[in-house]
C-alpha cells in the first residue's frame, strides 16, 4: 500500500456504533464521559496517554500520539448501538456491575439517554441468550437493510461527519469459512436465501461496509475474516480489523511467550484457566461459543514459538484453555496460568501467574483506541485489513499469505511505525550505529 498522501482532518462529530451494548460497551462509553467530565483518567489507552519517539534518541522529540496524528476528540464522539435487551445503557451498566456507584451516578444522565436499537439476532448463534428487542424480517438481507437504515438515521439525527462500527456483542457459535463466504455475490445471495453460514454479526458488518463505515470485531466471531467481506471493504474503501480484544490472559501470554523464545527456553505445557461471572462468561458456557473463544485463545503460542523452526524447544506443547462461569466474581475475572518451561540441559521449571483482573476495565481503552485508529485509517484512505492494529487483538487478521504477528512488542513497534509512516517521519529500526561513529 502506498503512503497516504493526505489525511482528512477529523472535522465534525464521530458516531460510534456498537452492536452489543453490555459490560464492555457501557464501561467504554461511561469512561469516555468520565474523562470528558475530568473525573477520571483514560488509563490503558495509547491514543490518550502514550507518546511516540520521533527521529534520533538525541532529538528529544516524543509527542503524545494524539498530538502527533490527528485523532477525533473525545468531545466530538457520539454513541449508539443495538442490543437484544431494550434497557438503556445506564441500566445495562448498573446490571454489569463494573463501575462503582459514584462513577455510575456521574454518568447517569448521559447513559440513560443511550437506548439500544432493535438487534439483528438469532438464538442459533448465541444459545445462552434471549431478548425481545430484536428485528423482524423475511430474510437476513432484509434485516441487513434495516441496519443500514438505522445507520443512516443515526448519522442524520446526530449530524455525524463520520462513523465507526465496533462489535462489542456476544461470542457467536464456532463457524468455519464456507463457500458462501468466498465472494461478494455468493455472500449476498446467501443472505437472501437465509443460509445458516450467515451469522447476525455478518449482517452488521455488511451494513457498515456497504455504508462506507469502518468495522472492527471485538469478539472472536468469523464476521469479517472471510474473503467476501474483505473484497467488499476494498470495493467500498473501508478499513476493517479483528478479531477478539486482547485484554487479560492472552495479553500476558503474548508478553511471556516472546520472552521464553528470546532466551531460547523450552516449553512443555501451558495450562490456562479462568473463573468469570459476567454475561460473557454465561454465553461462553455454551460449547459452541466456547469453541470460538478457545480457538482464538489457543492460536497465539504456536505463532509466537514457531515449533517448526525450534522443534527441540516447542514441538510438543500441551496448551489448554478453560473458562468457567462462576457468578460470584461478576466481571472481576481470575485467570490462572501454570507454565512448564525447561532450561539448560533440559531441567524443568514452573511459572504460576494469578491475574485478578477486571475484564471490561481492560477492554474499554481498547475499544476507544480502535474506534479512534479505525477512524484515522478511514480518513487516510487505508482500506481493507488494518494489520497494524494487531496489537489490540487475540487473533489478528492478516492477508491470506501471512501468519499473524502475536508478540505484543512487535505489534507495538508495527503500530508506532505505521503512525510514523503515515506522517512521513523516519521509521525507527533500533539499529543505533550512528551514535557510535
Ligand atoms: N471484556 C473482555 O476482556 C473481552 C475480551 C475479549 C473479547 N471480549 C468480547 O467482547 C464481547 C462483549 O463482552 P461483554 O463482557 O460486554 O459481554 P456482555 O454479555 O456484557 O455484552 C454483550 C452484549 O451483546 C448483546 N448481543 C448479543 N448478540 C447480539 C446481536 N446479534 N446484536 C446486538 N447485540 C447482541 C448481548 O445482549 C449483550 O448485552 C464478547 O463477545 C466478549 O467475548 C471481551
């Protein structure tokens, strides 16, 4: 892809459309509002807090990312979305139980006004949920057209100059790429024929892309990870990205595994288990939805450790991931990892990680960054898969001939170099020989 010659300024309002307005979506919206009210800090967000080094280490140029690239301002963001439950985002946030009462009270007026539009939903794809706020239509195509209409009305009502859609809905049952996903015409015919390989998430994505709106996928659903959607994104000059927010356990996995590989330490096994009590945990009780999540969580190690290159160290890894729905913990997940490594002469060692995390607190800043960076990509004319946003995803999407990059620090370097490249700055190679001439 050629370097963008011109990046349109982020003028006017940015509409943020969220299919799925549960714990993550409401924690994100509430957080943006609390930051706008100057009652909290956007901790965890690169777009708000990180700097980027430009030029040589001796130049002393490290602006904040948000001052270096032109990003939409938080004050210019307006929110909407869809859910199968009709409750306002205030009620959904209160139910999710992520935020403390004083934070909830500060955003009550703001969140109470955000009410989900009726969802494109089918229980065949998320078996553990059932709700009444659901669209009706003869075919999946009709429903997708209704979503397009929702988008157009939202845009007009709020006077948005641009929109971004980011899936914060539930994890759907596991699906493999099928023939109907191979080309746009087959996909559209399949929508009209109510083909089972067309999941509800795909209707939102199709509606977004054909409306010229960037689409990001926060769940491990197949959605835009198929040739038809990628072709469609090219045709409509739309940026897409996915899949599955990289928040807790996998975040740590993609930090620790590169360290083992960097030092040529071997790995025999990695057992990861979680207890989680929010609705996401409940949805993942269904084996179909869990399979989708499991595949997403299992991929990282293989790609980082490259057993085909290092068979003595990584040929037989026992990698297991478990998620247990355990209501008392709510959104405050506990993730345990037992890691069996081996060192010099093959002597075994163990590492134990116990991460008492907060799922939606970790996910919300990722939602914010993805919205802002997808909008930036869109304004820069960067269409198709945005691989530079792999940093945020458990199963990064790539061009078909590439393997995904999972190492968090390579992902960060790629993200920052992409920003430097977009702005015509020198890329940072970390060579540094010039300091020793
Ligand atoms: N929080 C994290 O750390 C994290 C990390 C990675 C991925 N995720 C994914 O993010 C998504 C959201 O997580 P959450 O904790 O907010 O879950 P949640 O259950 O609180 O919210 C999801 C919402 O999506 C709605 N929904 C389901 N299908 C829908 C459809 N077809 N259209 C519209 N709405 C629909 C549900 O009714 C629910 O309100 C999940 O898929 C989860 O797996 C979360």
